[in-house]
C-alpha cells in the first residue's frame, strides 16, 4: 500500500513540475513578463527566482520519491523460489520438442473405392 502512495505522489509532483516548467519561458520570460509593472508586489527578478527554486524543489522531491519507490516496491522472493513455484504450477509431463521424439512414420491414406467416388467424376 505504501508503494502505491509513493507512486501517486510521484505522479502529482511530476504534473506540478510540468506545469511550472511550462509557465516559464526560455531566456527569462514566461510568467515573469506579466508582472513587469512598477506597482507589482514581486518584481521580474523575484518571480524568476521563485519559479526556478520551485523547479529545483520539485526535481528534488521527484528524485527522493523515485528512490523511495525502489525501497517500498513489493518483494517477490528469490529467483529460486519463483522457479520452484512455476514448476509446481506446470504440468507433470515435460513438454516434448522436436529433438525428444522420433520422427513419425508417414501415414498412408486409403485409396478411394468405387462406391465412395462421386457419380460425376
């Protein structure tokens, strides 16, 4: 159950990261260019800093959640246990391949008798 929570959080943070990257524009434009007026609470430089810090924080959270996902992943046992469970579920008779069985003799088909031939032939 913990693994599912970690995966859901990773997806949510990834969507937020996509959003914050799309808000930004290359070369420092983006959302910052909308707040360039003199009466704005945050200047252009501070908006860029907030978006950049938010990007780095979300990246760090995704990196942490990715590592946590590896540790919370359900364990399935060793390869020997998996092989043993597969063999137990398999049928008892081993499957034959082309090298295990001798070549089969050709089957002769019986010739048609006059009673079996259609009248039109």
